[in-house]
C-alpha cells in the first residue's frame, strides 16, 4: 500500500514539473517586462522634469566669445536662472543672457543639416540642458544701468559713473597701458523697461556702447532678458559662482526718475 501511494505521488510530481517550469518562465518574462516598463517610466518622468526645469527655472548656455573675459572664457558652460527678471528683480552688476535686441549680432551663417539621427539626439539633449544649440543667437553682458539710471564714462580717473557715483570695477579686464574702463565716451539715461549692459572685456565687447546708432540706441529691453547667469559648470576646474559685485554699486542711489 505504501509503495502504491509513493508511486502515485511520484507520477503526480512528474506530471506537474513541466507546468511548473512553464509558469516560472512566464513569471520571468513578466518580471523582465515590468523592469523595462519601470525604466521607461523613470526615463520619461526624468525627461519631463528636466524639460520643465529648463523651460521655467534653469537653462544652460556656452560662451562663444571673449567679451566677458576674464570672468568668462570662450567655451565656458554656464547655468542661467530663468526666474530673473520675471520673479526675481534685476540688479546692477548681474550677468545676464538676452536675445539679440536687433542688429547686435551678424546674420547667422546657414548650418549644414546634421541628419535626422543627430538632430534627434541634439533635441533630446537640449531638453535636459546638456546642449544649448541657440547660444549663438544670444548675448551675455553685465548690467551697469537700470531703468532711469544716468550712466556716464568716463571721469578724470577713467571710471564709469552711475547717477554721479564713480564705480570701482574689479571685474573689468584692463589691457596694458590703458587707464580708462572704456575707450568710448558717452552719457546716457536708461529708458523705462530697458537696461544698459557692458562686457567685462571692455576693449573687445560689442555692447551697449557700440549699438547706440541702432533703433534701440544700445539699450536692451528687459523683456529680451532670458535670465541671470549664476554659475560656471564646465570645464570643471573653472566651476564657481558668478557674483554681481554688490560692493561696486553699493553707494549708487536710486535713479532720479524713480
């Protein structure tokens, strides 16, 4: 009797093994699909979050020229706070990225078609801020004058003045033998909703001074400002925060028109 029961048990076990293996195989396939699905969901969510951050909070740009030396070098990569000026107000000394107000940049040369694969890859990377294909369409300068400010250059000591107060500008790159922060003399009052901007490399910067004959008279509409640059992210050995030198503008009074 015992032998018969044992034999029956062995037969049942033999019949069940293939079904058990098939169930385990299906379970493994289902587990593999769930893993792939979760990875795809994480990727899509990360892409969406990066897109929202890039659109509303932070954006990446690279520096294509030497107009902001030595503060910024050619090919430096920076992050820009897009809450400025829509949420956070602009201040004198801020380094800002802005769209061309009109005529500041030469016409862009046509770019060769990189092909669908490269274009798609660049589009994805731009969404997450790893590339900045439109950096050549923007400019970066330092805010010297806010709306209503009287900006003049230069006094007897070669200094810029804002509302009659001379500025000590440690960020300006002074070539050997030069004793003035600008080779161009000017005296302007910044219109409402506009800025007067200048590069830190004053002797090699096509900034507000050089665009006074344009329709905008060299002023940058605040609406054209993309945001304030606040950190250098690459190359890594140049990583650091970008300040606006509040001590330089500390003694400047509010503009007479305010």
